[in-house]
C-alpha cells in the first residue's frame, strides 16, 4: 500500500477506529445484532446475458460486408499488401465471421451468502455510533474464460483493489462497512460523521432528489426485492452530515461527502450489462476524482398537510461517463508502424487473444453486426462511434482517412467506401451502409477486438424542490388520505457518455416525479393494501441514464435518438406497486410494475413469509420485456428470474 | 356491636339506579372527587363490600389468595369476559392484594395536583374539543375528574396518555402464538411529549409556538435486526377531529417519508396483536370515534398498584399460564371499588375491523383498566389489560422528580379469535442503551422530530 492510499484509508477508517478505541476505554452500551441470508436467483428466460462471453449478442456466422463489394474487397487487398490490379490473386477474408458461442446455458444467476452484523453504540445521551459489517460471498456459478471476477475493481479499499474505501474483497467475496459513523445530538443540532449512505427525496425507485450517492451494483444489480428500493445499493462514503431544526416548521440539512462513484457489475459477472469485450476501467477513472468532495444543502418544511423541500447539490456525478482508453497492445506496433503520429498501442483496440489482450481469441467483438448490436444495446450510435474513434485516436483517424482515400482511388466512380466523409470535421461515415464495411475491414484485418473504457465523473450542480400533500375525503373512500408527492430537479450542463467520445455530451436536464400513494382497506378482515403509482419524466436521458439522442440503434440501423415520449420530448416511465399483508403480518404479497413508455416493462410479484422472529423467507419472480433497444430494459431483458432469500437473524 | 349502615347489595342498587336514571356521580357513600380533593384517602366513599375482597365475596376469597380456574366463579362479576375466559380456560392466575385507598398513589403526583388545581375550568367548545373557559387549550391534569358523560372520560385519557409532560418508555414486546411459543420478541422505545397542559416542564402550561398540537409521539424499534431502525413519528393536532401527521423511517428506504395515518387497526410489526388504536385504550383522536355511552358501573379487579418488580435489575417480570407457561404476566390485582364501563364506536373508520370497544375506567383516577373490542359481527375480538404501579417496593424506588414514578408496568393484548397474545413490559433499559425517563426536557430534539427519527434509523 503506498503512502497516499495509506493516508486515505486512515482518514476513512478514523471514525470506526475511534469508536473501537472509545468502546474499549470507556463504558459504552453496545448492542449487536445481525443476520445471515442465502440468496439465489434462477434464470427462467430463454436467452443468457448478451453482455457475457464475447458479446453473445451475435452468435454463429455473421456476414462480412467487405465481401461482395468490389470496392471494399479491393481496399482490403490494398491494406493487406496484395496486388490490387489482379483481383484473381486476392486472398479475401471469409464471407462470414464465425462468432463462437461460449454460452454454457448456466441457469443460476445468483448463489450467494450474505452476513451483516450491526453494532449500535451509545456513549452518552449526546454521542452514539453505528457500525454495520457486511460480508457477501458468491459462488462461482458462471465460468467465462475462467472464474469470474465479481467484486475486484482496483479503485480503492483497504488493499486498493476494491470499490469502497472501507472494503476488502476478492473476486468472489467482499467485506465492507456500509455504515461506520458517530452521531452527535444536542438540542436541535444533529451531526453524523463517518462512512454513511445519504438518501434524499420521497419518490421510490425513481431517483430524483436521491442524488447524494451512487449505486454499487456488484451484488445483485438492482434486481433485488423491489420493495427494498436501493437500500443495499447506495454507495457509502465518508461524510459529515448536519441537521438543524431552525423552527418548528423548518429544518436545514447539509452534507459534505467524499466522492464515491457508482460501481457497475464487473465484466464477466452474471449481471454485467456492459459488453464483455470492453473492460470497465473505473480504476483509472476514479484516480482523478477520489479526492473530490460532494456537498449539498436542503431545507425541509412542514405546514399542516403540505410538506416542502428545497435543495441544491454540488457534486461530481457518481454515474460514470465513459470514454475509450488506449489499448496498450504493443505486440502489434511493429506490424502497423506509425499512423498519424500514433502507433497501434496508442489507439483503443486490442486484437483479442494476442499478447496484451485480457480476452481470449473469439471473446472479442467480431464483425459489424456484433459491433452495431452491442452498441445499440448499450444505447450508443454505432456509426457515430466510428467517427468518435477517428477523432479521438489519430491512429484510427488516419486509418479511416486512408480507407476513404484508397477506396476512392480504387472505385471507378471515385466515391469509395466513405463517399460523404467530411474528414476536416472528423466525420468519415454518415450512415450504416458506409460504416459496416469499414468495421468489417477492421475485423477482417485484426480478428475479434476488445478495448478499455475509462470512466469520468464530471462536476455538476443539481437544483431541486419537492413537496407532499395529503388529501382528505370521506373516511375510507378512495381519495381519503391520498398522499401526493412531487419532486423536480434541474441540472444545467449535465454530461453523458457521448458514444464513448473523449468529449461528453452536454445538455440541461429536468427530472420530475409525481407519486400517488394510498393505504386502502378493502375489507374489515384484512389490513390496508398499500398502493403506489408514480410517474417519472426526464428530458435528456432515460431511466438508467442513457442519453436519449443515442438510443434506438439496431444491427442494421444507426441510433435515431429518442422517439416521442408521453409528453412529447423526453423519457417517461410509470411504476405501480401494491403490498398486501395478512392480518398478523406473517405473510406479505407484493406486486411491482415498471413501465417504460418507449416499449418495455418489468413485472415482479413477490411473497414474504416471516414465520418467527428469527426466520424470513422471501421469494419473487422478475420478468422484463423490451420492445426494442429504445427501451431501458433492452440490456437486461434477459433477466427473467425467480429469486429466493432465506434469512436467519440474531 | 357493629351495625351495618348499608346492607350488602346497597352499592349494586346504587349503581343500577344511577344507570337507570342516566346519572353519573362517582362515589357511593360520599362524592368521590371532593373526598380525594380533601386528602386523597377514599375511605368513607365506598361501603366495605367495595373496599374488601373478603367482604365482596363473603369470605370466599381473601387477600393473598390466587384467583384461578378453581375459584374464578366467585369473582366472575368482577372480570371482563376475556379475563374470565383466560382464567377459566387458559390457566391465567391473579394474585389478590388489598385495595389501595390513597388516590395519590394511583397517578403521577403532579397530574393529580393539576387536576385538583384546574377542576371546573374545562369545557367543550363548539367543535367538540376541550378548552378552558377562555377558549384556550387545556392547562393540565384531568379536565373532567368528576365526569358526567362518557365522552368526558375519553377526553381525559386522550388528552394525556402517560399523565406526564414527557414520557420515554423502554419496552419489550413478546408475541405468543396459539401454541404458546414466543414467536417474536421486539425491543422498542415509545416517547411522548405534551406541548400543552404541561405541569412540570417549563414553559408551562403551553410550549409557545406549539399550542396547536396535543402531542408529539414516536415509536422506534431497536431489536430484532430486521425492524431495527423502523421509526414512526406522530404529531397530533390539538383539534381532535383531525388525524395525526405520521412520518416514518423505514430502513429499506433510508429516509423519512410521510405516511397516511388512517391505518390504525393493524399491527405495526409481524406477529403483534397490538394496534396503534389500542394505545391507552384511546389511541385515536376522540372525535374520530362516537356513540360514547356509559354501559356499566360497579367494582372490578385490576392491577393498579404494587405491580413493579424492583427486584429484577431490569424490572422484568415473570409469567405463567398458556401451553408453555408464558402466555400471561404474573399480576397482583385488587378490588377497584368503582369502575365506569364505557362503550365507543369507530364512526370515523367505516372499514375498521371492530364495531365497538368497551373500556373499564377506575372512577378514582379515570385511568383505563381493561378494554374489550368486538368485531363487526358483534363477536368478542380482542382484549387489552395492563398493570400500573408506583415504582417502589420499599427497598427500591424510581423517582420522576420529587415523587415516585407512577406508570404502567405490563400490558396484555389478546386476540381471542386467533388466540395470539402480545405481552408488553416497561423495563429499565433495552438494547442500545435506551433507558426509561420521565419529564426529560430534551425529549423533543432527541426523539420527536423528523431529523431525530432519521438519526435513529441508522
């Protein structure tokens, strides 16, 4: 561990260390509780995760569009050093790329053991503390070119190889402290110092005001029991949080928190949603941001039936913006020489299976269909992504320019493969017909490819407001005690992944949520049924943060951008949920639906059984549907599963 | 020779005659409340048959006896139907002690003082709320110590549950299934604070700026792990036509959210037989209930004194009865000379599972002794009975200031239709170091704000 990391770990560990020391040296009330739980999920859908095993989106023979086109065949011959004047002598690439199918049809998505132990400490009436230790072990239920890495991220942690600052991990387990803080309370003042999660807002599942923390999706993605919202996912981080009751009506709350980003499922792990040939390098990305501090302030007010909140958060967005990283595969530098001032290893791609590539041969993206399909699932414009590569990597830009020039020379009409290129402005391909043979040229020359994507976390200011109001009507009628909640945020100049370009996409964004909640008794014999209906509207990105302007592509179509939403522009989603407990609350039946206006839904029925204080059994089924790649569910549509959790608490 | 001035059935005839005439005047031989006001001793207010279990049972039961299935018939008329059933059929036992004669030992001292000081000043305003004659919120103590109507009795208990400006109870809850197993064990805290009608905490009688509130009350759970941190904050408007504001911290959501508050007839946690509506038998604003009626008068058996177990370091209590010997608390009961039985119906809750509740109040204190509720078919549904005490046993005393702490010690909530029992006991301390306290001046900031339940939620 280097000195810098040692210092950071020491800072992050200061609060728990102080608590341990204090607990040992003075009279402290310590209450210990916890649970151990087996968690399993079994896939009931037909398709496996397409983001595993070398882009399983495309399998078997894939058309090589270099073939059958005299100009592209001639260009290929030229680039491979063949005699362009003698077509009969050309050794052309295969007419079809053979995309190997590594799918083993494993059915278990999750097989894990979770243990959590809580320590509640009371030092005196003013000082208390809380430490939660979370341990999570997952069995090796899939095998993608060897044992999968579920947790190691090389971002931070006690050994520097994990995702959170107070975490130790290996590829199949993680142990962390999602909470380790001290509370000081004196009159209207409350201060919380230490590792903690911060959740703002009242909308459930729709994250509008819930902007303080990112999400750690390494365990069960966000596919847990829907009624638990993001309790297990919010990433904790060292923070100082303060609250002060200004008056009976108004409270001010503020926080300063060390930046901690969202952590996506690791490539090759069961719930990965980034195509497996592309390695998430948030270890590189995080290095530039780990010293930053996010801050926010919020005013909460309550006036009879009306509750209000106003807040502002200045932060680095924990949700990553991705850009390509240099591939670093030096093995091919001599073969390609210098192009546009760069060698092969300075551009993005690696030839899979060759030295310097972490991906075995056949595990990379192979063929234009594979490329376009993977891009579409990821919410990217596969055609524009080609131009991005050319602009951000002179090596590729030079290569593309050469293709444009050489193919034009070899084309009797003079147009070549990229007839509409505006090279001065960094545009080579303008439509999918132009892009496909170019991609296939790459794949024909290099074979299957893999690459790194590097995360960044741009700064932004989020301004928000919200309110709630309870309506009263005749007792026990449908409108009686109906709770209406509204939240809105405005973020100027928010940044998104821009087809993996170095320069992110920038746009102002409004996010709003309107929620109706109701407890309604249908019978005198059963407790009230809880209903929740929510509507979310986003003006620039969808539910999972994909910019609307780059979604909608297919294998044969570049992204067309957002279709019309419910209100015209923007993304709209609706959620509906209900919970019905039995009279003794031993059983509870849940049902949740998330509907994407662009054509998709998630449905999750669930049953919770609590036969005794110690045992809890929960089971649920999750179904997803995506009409096309415009739907937020497209990358995870495969995740139809039945889950079960059996927990014992002490 | 001792000449009995009144024959054995005099008191019975007295109560029946008053019921027939629709008159409520507490006391039999003398008016009750003026006697209490003169010195607190109720000797002379009731005839011997109402002050002595021996006299009432004509020697069949004596002080020190145990009431059980073998002798319960002798006191059947002194028990509500569910307690009778529990003793006759389920192995419940009650130990008989002598009747407490000093009224000051039955309620918090300052509460009784305020009741005496402020008597005669309470009226109902046009909306049905209790105010002073000047139209201001109530100023402390029982507003109607010498009640004439049923709603006056319910107004008194609803206005101040714990009879103290600030109460913090450390509670253990045991939920017992039909087979007698303790299926669930919870540890929780209950905090309540009066912003009006204050008798001890300054400023009094009102907390400036909070005069439109009747009560701040929170409940939060500290054990077991899956409910730990679950917290609810009720803010009661003074206007009893309105429901409290309810805020909740649910650990899964990691934040405080506002909840509707009309679901008051279902347990908060799995396995429990206790409803929010059950609190002090008056858990809802009293104007959301209606058809209050006095339906009975007469003596009863209740655990109202000497029921604190100071010999246990954490004030925990022993049990007996039921299939596993742990369904009922061991309790000491005494003959309460006069109970007022009141019926009320949940007119503001059309879909409530109960059709009415029947509550027994001690005429001396107007504190609830027991409650039985009926389902919509009119069948007996649930019962609620408890034990109260001064927290002193001679050797050990807990003070709430200058005087011994007077409070509840144990509660039964029994669903007789499912035969599930919830037992509560007030203990000294529970997990996390939370300790009982009385009239703590900082209760509001520690437990009764949104930020407080957010902090408690972990």
